[in-house]
C-alpha cells in the first residue's frame, strides 16, 4: 500500500515529451556497424546531441550499432525517395582505445537527430552516458558504475548488478530506474523539473534521503518511510536494515515515487 501525498504538480505535457519523438522529423536514412574491441571494455563513454540513445548489454564479444537518421527543416525538404543506407562515419564516431568505447554524433546541427541502438559486451564497465535532448535508455546486466545524464527528455535505466555508484540526472523530463538489486555504492537520482520513478527490491537495506522542493512523494510505506511536508516541499528520511548504501533522491518541481 503506497503512502500518497495530497500535493500534486501538473507539468505541461510538452515539457515531458522527448523532443526526438515530436515535431515534423522524417527518416531519411539508416546506418550500422560492428566493432571488435582490441581490449576488454572498461569504460563506455557515449554522448548524443539530439535523438535516442539505447545502450544494451549482450552476450556477444563485438559492439554493434544500428541507427536511424531523422531530419527536419531544409535537410528534410531536400530528401526524396526511400530511406537510404548511409555511410556510418558520416554520422557517428565510434572508437575503442585502451579499454574505452567512445561514441559521438559526427555532425552538429539543428536539422538531424539520431535514433540508435548500441549493443555492447556484458563486462563490468563504467557507463558514462549523456544525451542533450531526446531519450536515453540503458539495459545492463552488470556494470562497475553508472553516470547517466539527459538534459531534456526521458531517461530509462534497467539495471542488474552495479558494483559501485549509481548517478542519474534529468534536467527536465522523466527519470525511471528499475534495479533488480541494490547498487553496492551510493545512489544519487536527481530531476530538475519532472518525475523520478525508482523501482527496487522492497527488502533492500539502505539509508533513504528524499526531498522535493515543490511537489510530493509516493510509495513510502513499502520502505518504512514517512513524508514530512512543508507548504510546498516534502521530505522523507530513514534507514532500513543494516549495512546498506545511501539512496539520495532529489526533485526541484515534480514527484518522486518508490516502487
């Protein structure tokens, strides 16, 4: 039974929609590649300006990238005919050096966006992921640490074993984190304007510290927490079990929900 706050913040719908999924963009091309890393991957360093970055671990030794190229404005107007296969290097930079897998969009303009699925080997790497506008998704069985940021849009993480810290932040939008087990390091989840949904085992041990400046908290009772309200703000603190790591969740304007 969830403990539900009586205070709700209604956010504008457009504020919560990933830009990569709105507007008059059309798909003009697609591209893909396969990369064999010369060394075990210890660092995933990936950045995307606009679009969808979906990173998944798989059981194969190679890295694969499948991407769609979408366009707006004059780039879309100039496109004719069917979706074309395009050279990978024209749109995406992908390198593997000294155990670091680095991905960047090759072009920086306001008229295209990339929607890509990146599959990487299941190794205990440190994942550093950053998207400016759009959607960031991550599905990981095993990692060393996670640092994931999206400025505007939606971030969805599905996590298994995390040997160290979990840091995830959204400027404006939605943050959804599903953890099948508690990270072995500290957890920090933050959203400026929007919502946090944190799904973790109900028998997890840890020190909880939740705070919203304007908004409310849900799902506290399942974790033995109680909401303390001010006029617009809400906090909840408490320790559950012994030997657990800290869970620090912060929202400026919006909601935090535990599941």
